[in-house]
C-alpha cells in the first residue's frame, strides 16, 4: 500500500477513535474562492456588529494567508445530533429555548482536545509541523470541509453531510505534510429545490444562493448582538433565549443524523434542556457564572442573557412572569430596563391589545438580502 494512503487511513482511524464522525483531506489552499463572497458579505455590512469578522478578513480568505507553510488541510466533524425534537419547546411560553449545541459542554474545549490528540498522533506517525483550529482563528472551516469531501454548504449556510446531517462541529488541522486530497463534495447540489430551511426561518434571514443576513438571524441577535434587540424581530424570537435551531431542525438530511454518534460531552445538561424563564430572570452575575460554567453560553454574560429572557417573557403570554420582570426595571443596564418595559407592556396589556401588537410587528421589507456566511457552527459567522 502507498505510504501516504496508509498514513491517511491511520489518521482516519484515530480520528474516529477520538470521537470524530468524519475526516477528509484537501490542499491547504482549497476553498480559497470563498474569499470573494466573504468580501462582498462584509462590504454589504451583513456581519452586523461582529467587527472581528472584518478585522482579519485578509487571513480568512485562504489558510495560506494565515500559515504560508501549510501544504494540506485535514477537515474533521464531530456530531452533536440531538436525541429529541429541537422544536418541542416552541409552545412552552414559560420555558426558554437554548440551541442544541449549547445545552451540553463547551464544544471549543471538547473539539480542540480531540484535535490536539490527533495532532500528536500525526506527528508521531510522520514528523511534521501542524496547527489546529476550532473557531479560534480566521479559518473558513466550511469551504475547506467541502473541498475535503465532508459535505456541502446547504442553503442554511451550514455544512450538510449525507451520512451525518448538519448537526456538526468542524475542526481543521493544517499540516506541512503533502497528503493526497480527497474528492470534494458537490457545491450545494444535494439541496435541490428544497426550501425547508428558508421557509422555517422565523425572521427570513436566509436568502437565496446559500446566503444569510446575520443581522436578522436569531442566533446572531441573541448571542453576538450587544444592545437592544430590534423591535421588528422580537415577536419572531418567541422563547428562544440562546441561538436558534429551526433551519437545521427541518433539514431533511438530518433524518440520517444519529444521536448515538454524538459526542457524550454534548449530551444536554438537565438544567439547560428546558429552563424556566422565572429562574433565569432571578440570576445575578455570580449565579449566572455558576449555572453556565463549562458552557459556551457563559461568554455572552449575565446581562445579555437577561435581555434575551425578558424578550421571551414578553412573548410568553404568561402573566405570572410579571413578578420576575418587574425587578429589572431598576437594573443599571439601560438595555435591560428597556427590555423589561417592553415585556411588561405586553404581559400587562389586555389580550386584544397583545394580539393587535403581534399583528403590527413585522420585519423590514425585502428581508432576503443576498449575503454570504462562512461558518462551521450554529451561528452565521466564520467561527465554530
């Protein structure tokens, strides 16, 4: 057997042992053509307030801009496929909905630990230089993963695998080794005429041609956006308090995703699977940090979570939540006080007024703006 092929086979076997469900190989400069779309996306301002996307955009255009010595890229995927319906809490007004990917352990730590272990294995098998990435540097994982044959970028902009669906975290290893590239996945052809993800998006953030406007995406609004959530999107947010799974949950390819293949680190923590809004609204900063220790949610901070929960409370139709909302009228953060006033206005309004308010809430015209997102994970950015 060819020694290079034997090395690839050994790497794949070790990757599987470490918990990855897919492993593919590509040239280090593969997927560089995505840089032009990234530039157009940034120039149109569709990254919103994510200034870090623009700050190192030149390095995002090609892995070689980040590390010129790289010869090959190894793309890896780890599953977090849920065992239950991600949309099950849609009608539970007193509960908050947290994106599937954030209900368990922090994927940054889990995936990076496995990547480092695989890197050590590779160096032991074939002495070389390499670097590992998981949403921690300006590497566009999805174009590289598509070039390595793991899957294609679906209309919802996330990577889709025929075998594992799109509940996937991506990681990349760049190496100085010359490894034979795998056959690339076809660019989006397997989505066909399906528009399930476009139709399911609550804010119509997903546009044609596999593009998305991050500023309208609920994941962006509840995680990345700092400041008041625009009024035109509050109704559509419903009880989502961290991220949104709708576009992934309705993707037909996810019927092939087996929860048994998911990494055990991502099994939902009981307190995050269906948290009560009243309990979350009672959190001070210390209690927030204790509750979300070891979770990717911790990085948004207590104030942003309280803002999200207040919006969810306002959408709940549960007058019992008034007592949980009122204390936030005196919060030192004006973003929180404004959200509390909005929530109380809805909770204390008569049913007819609440219905009229819901009719009047609409997103701006022409919400399906042509944009590009290049992210490996659950929100429309280039990280994981």
